[in-house]
């Protein structure tokens, strides 16, 4: 197994806890002194920085929320003056004000280091040619992977997202050994490569995919279409960007770099910290971030943490793949439904007759929720008879009812009729919110 910083990545847990405590105490103090929102929350809770002695006091600290970033837009949560901020990133701003985050020089170095650890844990090195097809610009994905790839000495192809034909041509001509993008876009690229019969011209070995939920079945399909090994990564702009956690070569969960981040799992309704191994909402505290530190930031991602030793030798805990988001979760007729559950069913029953492209449409008619799932047929099924199409619809309907406990109307639609995405796939249309 390869390590970028073996002494940190294999640090005994007691020593890691001591390091976290030292950094937490310092982070709380500087956040209290420099961030008005955090200071107000601490004062309201009757807490002062000197009341926090280590990680054992973490649960006493107040939560922070995505809403805070909009309320204090654009720079109100920064803990450093703008003269020390070397870069800002921001969300797309599709709902309300943009979410703006800032990085000092040290933050950018730490970010590159976290991503470099991630790539090294996957098995990559200076001999790799990495095509970064995450968006650049204000989105953190492209720049995050770019910095880490350069740190390990790899060659970077800064493609950004979009222009699928050029993506494929570049991948082939430049002999890229790794592809970084969203899993839905990787699947789309795989479909196009398969359609054009170009798979044998690829040099890909690694796929680094994140920014949206995806299932193990989707992983296998991507690996088959692109001829690579697909790795899951996790990050969010509010905490850092890509590189907060990642799979190692063992692919048994995503290691969180605990010298820089403390994860917790809480009950999303009560805020109570849950016992080890529990499924709940993921909360992060950044320990080394200067420009935009977060204390107990509620990600809304639903997952669990694994504290058991990993076969790779790393002692940093692993987070299991998020099963969805608490704020993306649909409540349909009183039942909690995650899009990833539907994707899991569709990929299991596909058999080459349907594609992974689907869309959930929820509405309310006469005070009753309607629940429709549109699924794209493969070219093979489209050319088949009506009875075959009806048979597949019935199978999917039955499997969804078994998985979810409620019925859905399944509609198989013609090939290529569900809009493709070069970024995050839009899987849900909830007309009840209009």
C-alpha cells in the first residue's frame, strides 16, 4: 500500500485524538474571535472558548447550517480578512444567494495535500495522466482534483465539464489513465464510447467519481463500459471541496482525513450524537481551515461511520457511502424515499433492457401524492414488442414496491428522451413544491 504521509495516515487513534483536541481548541478560539455568527451562537449557549478542552466537548458546541452562508453572504463567515484570502469558490446559486467560501494560501496547500493523499491511496502516482472533467470556474471540483494531481507529480488534462465529443477524443489521443467527473457523466461517456465502439482505444485505469449519490451496481456498469476501476470520493465546498474523504485500494468505505476534519453522526431530527455505527446525518468540523472554518456543519448527508481497522493500514475512520440527503429525501404518502433507492432497483433489473437514465416525478392530485418513475429503454427493448415492454414495467413496479413499501407508476420511455447531464443529474421533479 502507498502512503503520502504514512506517519499521519497510520497514526494510533489515541495520538490522533490528542492532535484533534489541540486543533479543535485553537479553531474554536479563532472562530469565536473572528466569526460573528459563531460568537453569537456560543454566547447564546452560554459557552466561551475556554470551556472547550478537547474532542470530548465537541457535542457542546452549536451547529452551523447552509442557511448561515446565505444569511452572511458573501464574506460574513470568513475568519480571515480579505487580504489573506487567495481564492473564493461558490455554489451555482440556483436557489437564493450563492454559497461563498474562501481559502488562504495554507488552505489551498492543505486542500491539495488532502486530494494528493486521496489519489495516492487509490494507487496513483507521477506516471498517471489525469483527465479532470469536473467543472472548473466557481465549482470546487475541477480545481480541487487539479491541485492534488499536480502535487503527486501526475500530468493533468484540465478538461472541465461539457463537450462530450472532445472529452472522448482527448481521453483517447492524450492516453488518459484516470477520469475525474460525476458518476452520471461517467455513465454518459461510457454509453457514447460503447455506441461508437471506442472502448479498446482507451488507456483508463482509474475513475474518481463523486458530487452525487451512486450505487454499487452503477459502479459496476461504469467499470464495464470504461474498462477502469471506479473509486468513490466525498467532499463539499462548505467543508473544503473534493478530498474530505475517499476510498483506498481496499474500497471498504471512504477514509476521512481526521487530522483536518472531525465527523459526527447525529439524529437529523433531535441533533443528538448517535452511537458508533449508527445511520444518521453527517456533521463536520474543520480543524485546519483558516479562511472559512466550520464548526459542526450539518451536511444533510445520511450515512454511517466505520471505526474498524482497514486492511490498508490507515487508522483514519471510514464513512460509508451516503444513502441520500435528508433535505433531498422525498416523503411520499408518509414514506421516506431516496432517489438512490430507485436507482438501485433499476440497475439490478436492467438486464440490458433499460438504461440508468431515469426521472422521478412527484405531484399532488386531489390531496393525494402521485409517484411516477420514467425510465429510459435501451435500443434493444425499444425494438421489441409491446408485451416485452409491459413485462419490464411490471417487474420494475414490483421491485420498487418491495424496496419502498409504496407503489409507483413506472413508464418506460424512448431511448435518449430523458435529458443528459454533464454535471449533477437532475433526478427529481417535485411539483408539490411549486
